[in-house]
C-alpha cells in the first residue's frame, strides 16, 4: 500500500535518529508491502477518533489514517510519538529546574517568594486565602468541590480519570510523560527540585495532579487571577498555588508555608 507523510511526521522521524529512525523505516517498508486489510489487522483504532489508527513498536507509536485517490488506497502517516522511560517521566530541558535556571526559584530571584514579596502570600494579602475570602474555599463555595459538584471529581464523571479514560494517563499514553517524550505539560517539583508529579487539564475549570507513577493524587481548581487551590481526592483543601509572574506557580500549604513549585501553566478559567 502506498503511504504519504505529513510535515509533522517527517520532522519527528528525521529528528528521532538512531534506533527509532531505523525502526520507523522498517515499519514504513512494511506498510508499503501490506494490503489495506492486513494493515488494519495489525493496527489499533483510537477510541477518541475511529478514523485514526496506530501501529505499536517498542520505541514508538506511529499514527496514520486511510484515504483513496485516483491512484487507489493510501495510508497517510500523521505523527510519530517516541516512548519515554517506562518508569520515570523525563521533563523537557526547558521545564527542568536542574537544567534551566530560569524556572528554578532557588536561582531566579524573580520567582522566589522569599525574595519577591509580590508572590509571597505572607506579605501580599491579595494572594493569601487566610486574608482574602474570595480565594479561600472554606468561605467561597464556588471554589469548594464539596459544595460545587461541577468541580468535584467524585460527582462529575467528565473530570474523573477513573471514568474518563481521555484524562487518565494510565489509559491515554499521549498525556503520560513516562510514555510520550513529546508531552510538555506542567510539572510539580519539591523545593529540592525533585519532580513530584504532573498536571493534566481536565476541562477549563479543573486540572488533575498525578504522581510520577501516573496515579491520581489531587484536583486543581482556579481560585482567581493568580491562585490555584489543591484538593485531595476526598475534597479536602491541602494547599494552594500562586502564579510566579512567569510561566509557573509556587505551592504553599494552607498556612502560607512554601512547599514546592510548578513549572508550566494548566491555563484554567475561574470556577463558576
């Protein structure tokens, strides 16, 4: 069967190099020597788009769709996703505080709440839930999942990874940084710059925090222009985040103690 390639596919293949490049070339040769029926018998159909198929290899997944023109049937190769380490997510270098000092609060004073009072909730009451009731889930029911079912993972199945496979990294490898080396979503670190988990956007109001094993840990709800609130699986308020003025957030416990930081932005709208 003939195959055509998209610019995205070509770029991914040429940049992969080494063993991935050799394996991709072998897979493309097999496609060329296969019938349409045989190719479909070896491919996976994606649940979220039945017109897109995937071929699995130990190094990657190759996505394609089928079409017909005046020359007959063809496979259009859409994308190539190279697998990452099977156990540990590997952040992009620009999202790794050990490599990029601009995202490391220990080395960049502008995003360090100890040295920038505007992003320190103990010095700026507007970003302190203890003193600003609008961002305190105990006093604002719209941002409390126990009182607003639309942002409650246990009552809204669309934002529950146990019931929506599209937002579950264990069942959707495209949002799992352990399997998808091209994934570049927000990453959570402790103050020692050790990666603690990653965030997946569930909808425009809620995001989900997963640990490094892909297990759902907490929900993330927008509390206003600069704040995010973090809740445990049972809806208990455990911490909050304050935007650092760049592309990330600092994490604080409910008493305002700095406990970690987020590189990247889940881009949530305010709950309503």
